[in-house]
C-alpha cells in the first residue's frame, strides 16, 4: 500500500517535474525547484570562495572574469532574442579564479563559476578559458545539476520523495557532491555522456556569440585528453576527453560558427 502510494507520488512528480532543455529541446526530469537549488548553491559557493584562496595573479583572474562576463552576456542575449529570458531567472553571475593546482572548473546552479589555476595550462589563452566557461555555463543553463540530483533522489527512493513535500530538504551535500567539493563526500555525481555532449554543443554557441572562435574547443579537449594518462584529474572523471567527444565537437562546429561574431 505504502509502496503503491510512493510510486504514484513518484509518477505525479515525474509529470510535474519535467522540463525542456533550451537549444537542444531534450526533455528532462527536474524534481528540485530553482527556488530551492539556487540559494543553496549560492551559499555553497560563498563557502568555497571564502576558503579560496583566490588567485593573486591579476592578469589571469581578469581573463577569467572577462570571459565570464562576455559569455554570460551572450547567454542573456541568446534567451532575450527568443523571448525566453525566464530561463535565467534567479541567475546572479559570479566568476572567481581559485589558486589550486587541480585542473577543474564548474558553474553551480544560478551562474556561480569557479576556475582553478590548475586548468590554465590546458586552456592556454582566453579562447581556451572561453571553451571551459561556455561549457560549464551551459551545464547550469541546461539545469544538469538539478537533473543529476533528481536522478539520485529517484534512485534513493521514497524517503527523499516524501521529504520533498516538506520543502525543507537540505541540498547542501548533494550540491557539494555534484562538484566534488569537500573531502568527506564520496563519489562525484558524474555528468552523463548526454549532458557532456549537450553542454559542448550549447557552450560552442555561447562562446561563438561572445566573439570567441569555437574551434578553440577542439585543441582544448585534445590537450585535456592527452593529460588523462598521467594523473586523471577530477575534471576528466566527469568530463571524459576522448575521440568521440572531439568528433561530436566537429559535428556541432557549423552550428556554432553560424553564431560566431569575431
Ligand atoms: Zn561537462
């Protein structure tokens, strides 16, 4: 009886919690509201930035900030032109470069971006930073974290579903897990191949609109892929850089180049 009820609740939620990914049009399940996830992410982000340490290299920090400003402006323009500005509701952009020798970068729900200095040898220049910036911002715009957390909730089943009705669920740990932050937490929630491919495609369009040549993406992912052997960084465990990826990037290149405004 109880199980049937939970299954019923589950299917109601699945219907209620479905949305469509902008640009690609894919249907996705989103069980957590932005109103819950975005403020929690902002709190987590503030913790990360406070712990830092932030990079003291002004030139590098400014490059990350500039790529972030240009790409977020392009994203805003993209949705404004299509009458879909509600996609960015609740977004308050922030870009920080953290002084840590790990090749990583992410964008939390709501537009909170962190780059780690360890990724700069792979990005090499501002166009390379724009590749990663566009890709990570695309994950946030496409609500991939929400989807990952939703899938995890469905796997964990009834308890989570019930607690959702209280609206008091604490997503702190789920968010930290999604970005591999915090040492006590186990596995990072992986992005699926589908998410990666989607973020690549959207990211290329956004960087191109911001005036960065999207063809820089191929070189970046090839450099990342070459690094996989020595010390597979966290970034690669969630972002496999292989031939399939590069092939798909090339497939999406004409679409991105149509948006390129040098
Ligand atoms: Zn990704």
